[in-house]
C-alpha cells in the first residue's frame, strides 16, 4: 500500500517536473484484503532513476515494479479555430495523412469558460464544431 498523505496534491506536479509522461492512481485490494493504491507512472528510460527515487523517498512503498512497454502515438499538429468567445487551439491526431482525432486544448477552454462564466463543455463543443467547419471548408476547396 502506498501512502502519500498530505503530499499527494504535490506528487503529480513533482512527477511531471521530473519527466513523467503520465500518472494514474487507482484504488486496489492488496494481500489479505488490505486497501491500497496502485500508482502508475509512465516515463522514458532517461527519467526512470529519478522517478524511482521520488517514489521511494516520497511514498510509503518498500519497492517499485518497473516494466517496459511499447507506446504508439499519432502524429500531432495544432490548429486554431474560432469560437464565439475567441480562438481555441485544437490538437489534431493523424496517421498516414488521415485525421483520426481532434481535441480542444483543455486549459484554453477552461480559461474561456471561467472568464465567460459558461460551462466548459459548451466551449469544448464550440471548438470541435469550429474544427469540423474548418475541415469541411478545406475539403470543399
């Protein structure tokens, strides 16, 4: 069982600053039905040692399991699209010249939603609609 106690809110910030690509935390049942926390950190080899040290120093764990996995990523590009509240960058994932995914930049949408006092989902939907419209216009040309 890993215990982070009061340091938990800072742990992801520190992990990302030290090179973590992503971090997940899930409740699990350990041996003898003890509650525990499964903490998974994804990182490149070059950041492995420093992240191992962080886990061993900042948590209650007595050991760290390390395994190598293969990661497949889409090519990425950013496009700016218009919304009723201003431009938002949309991250577009593509492979072999084909667009497979598009997602508005979360922090930009969050800032607009907060400033305009509207639901975040509304800004995200407007950004996706703006992206679809721009893609249709580009296809029509």
